[in-house]
């Protein structure tokens, strides 16, 4: 049976759209923690992200944020630790509309030392949580903001 | 996305600057009075030698044009890092960076 030109073209387009459909889901291989990011209270965000809100305050968690931020739109934050078996580092801003700001996975071989810049809607406590050996270690510091970072 | 990767003392230090508006969805356009729809990076990953060395998940409170710095053990001068981010609207950006 001969394949007509029309039929052949149809087969081509169907084939390539199927390919595209198969390729697109790769956009997110580790699910984005939407429930934790959408939580409006730090306790709910902890629970959703870690499955627990039992944090152990620890000076081993080295959190570096300015005490006073003139511009709440870009506040530099660094978190590091010498603890072993670190699985993740997460940053929470208590008085932001959604406290969970960022969470970083630390695979074996990656160093538990990260820096980024975050927004503070208003003066708030910033908390870094490090998951290591299955436990949650935290360190908090207040940051005074003179101009908020989420305003309209 | 701009990436700088430096190898020193058996450690590769990576600095990333991603160009992105990071719209929270809460800002209001002063001229139209309408909310500017949310557009923010949700995930940024870095791979080296076929292995994921770093994954960052962001919410809306990461600053505009996100900056990130991290380090991992190993790496090699002249070798390539592969980075990508995707945002909540499905946009994706990929880039490669040579370790120096």
C-alpha cells in the first residue's frame, strides 16, 4: 500500500507533537515544594517542608545577615556550618506574607555554605534551618528594615 | 544567567546571577491599578559531570535578578558546569560555564 503525500505529512506532525509532549514534563524533576512556599506561618512552612516543626537552636548554624537593611528588596544572607551530613539549608522570614524564602539541597560533596539575596517586606526575624543527620538546627536574627521589599 | 566558577584547593566555587524580574504577584501597576502577575524562578539546578551538585528552590521573596553562591568538592579546570532554571510560568533558561 502506497502512502499518499498528505498521509505522510500527517504522520510527521503527529509524531513530532507526541515527542514534544513527552519532552516537556522534564521541566521539574524534583517537585517544587508548593505547599511549604505558600504557607503563611513559619510553623506551617516547617511542617510542610520538613514534616516537623521541632527546631533545635544551634550556634553551629552560622547565619550572616545585616542588623539593619536600608533596602528590604535585596538583603544579603549567608548560611554555613561545619556540621556533617547536611542535607539542606532553608531560609525563612517570619513576617513576610510567605515565610519560606528559599531552600537549598546539599548533595554529598557540596559544601554547606551558601549566599543569596532576599526580600523583607518589613522588619522581621530571619531564620536559617539546616537539616543534618535528620535533625533540624536553626539560628535566627532580627533584621530592621527601613524600606520594605514587597510594596506596590 | 551569568556564571563564574573557580577551582581552588580542590573546591569549585560557583557564583550565579540570574536575570529575572522575580515578580511576587502582589505588586500593583500604578497606571492601570491591576496586579502584576507573579513570575519568579522556582528552581535552579547545577550539574557537573552528569551529577547534580546543587538544587535551589525559590519562593517569591528572593530578590530580583537572584544571586547565588555555593561550592562543591572536586571539579576540574576547563570542565563544564551545566545550569538551568525554570520559573512558575514554564520559562526555562539553560547555560554552561567553564570552570576556571
